[in-house]
C-alpha cells in the first residue's frame, strides 16, 4: 500500500484502486490487499499469483473516466486450465472492489499517506450497500481524527472493530462494513555503515521496512552508499540517541564491528522497549559486550540459523528473522 500511496502522490495518470474486500476459502493474498491499475499500463502491487490481474486490467479500462464503483468475483477453486486458478490451487473465491481514484479519493489517500509517514496507523472503513455503492471514512486512533464521509468512524473503531481481521463485517440488515487497518512501515534502525550493511539496508528496504542508518563516520554513512535508507544519522551513539526517538515497534540491528561502540549502543537500549534487538557476531562476543547473560529479547547471533555465509546470505537470515518477529506480533503464524 505504501508504494500505491507514493504513486498516487506523484502520478497524474488516471487510475483505479482494486481491493480484496472478502475471501471465501483460501487465497494467495488476503482481505485488505490492494493493487493500483493506471491508464498508462504501469500497475503497482498484485492481488493473486497472476490469476486475475490481466482480466481486471481489461475491466478497469471502462472505469478510468467514471466515478462508478464495480465489484468483481473470481472463483479460484477450479484448478483446470479454463479456471481462474489455472492450477494454482488457491481454492477460494475473491471479491474485489474496483474504485476510480477521483479527486476526493486522492485527497483522502494522501491524507492517509501523511499519517503513515508520521507513524500513525489509519483504520479505513467502507459502508457498502447491497449493490456495493459505498461511503468511506478513515479513523486515526492516536489523534482521534476522522475524515471522509462517515461521521461515526470513531464509534465503529471503538465499538465494532477492536482489532479484528480485515474484510467485510455485518453492520445491519441493509449494510455491510469493510474495514482494514493501514499500518506505517516497520522501522529498522541499523547501527553501522560498513560494506556488509549495504546488503541489509537494500534487502530490508525492498521488503517493506523503513530503514534508519546510524554511524559516526560520514565517509561511510551517506546517501551515495545507502540510497534506500530513508533516514541517516551521523554521530556517536549517545549523540544520535538524543534525536533517534526509538519506539516500542522498532527493530534494531547492531553491526558496527566496533566492540566499544556496540557496548555503548546496548547500554543506551537498556532503558528502552523495542520489538527486536539483534547483535551481529558470535554469542561469546555478545556475552562480553553485556558482561552478563544475554536477555531473551536480544537476538545473538542476529538472524535465523540457516548456515549463512557472506554478507548477502547474512542479510537474508536477518530479514527473515525480522519478518518472523513482525508477523508473530501481528498474530500471523503461518
């Protein structure tokens, strides 16, 4: 969704937003998944394992110059060549809402983007009539702000949503309610701008993390070496820590290759609650860094134990562990 919001912000091309609003059975992607179809043919995102995108690309051609909302249904249970599943074995039925990105919708989406950029989750609520005409609203829990068409967004968020899974929920006899929570990118703070960090920054950024890079060496820690880092902080740990504002949902990886800097960073993190701390290097080194047993919330050595060799494979092992931690915290265990 972050790539879609970026495209909406920067492109002047007519577009249609396709969203999976309901799934019966199993599917490659779940409720809340979106894809942006643009009139120039440059589309962003995916809705399936390639089963439905080509058909939707044809359907949206009729919507670029309208404000009409359309719902399409795809039965992926059939595994033969003639079926939508094309042997993919998804074994589900997808209900996909197609919405032209009107001026009003673009204004709302850009407002969502600003909140996500400020690390505020946004709950998206659609009230759907039986014919899938709709009113839509947004609720920002951290600020209590609502915008869009529905004035009762805050009451739905507090009374009906309560962190439930995305998708359609019964509202009353004549209305369905679709809800989905847009979340900010998870932030990964990397201490250390060595050559091996380039692979981790690149892979993490392309996997959906917002990467913040910290190091005391400006010759190494810069946009030229790390173009995908969203933030760069130059300075010694205690100095950078004053401006870093580490939060409980952040991930931290320490890989400076400097014993005393690593020790200083770990000391600064003692008083903070974060989702993940990983330390590059063998467990014996981390024991020396801490001068005590390694707490359960510190991952040492960092990354999944896959026998990784070299910086590229180590980056894969680290990002895999970050994703595992993120999804387990989201309640997704498979």
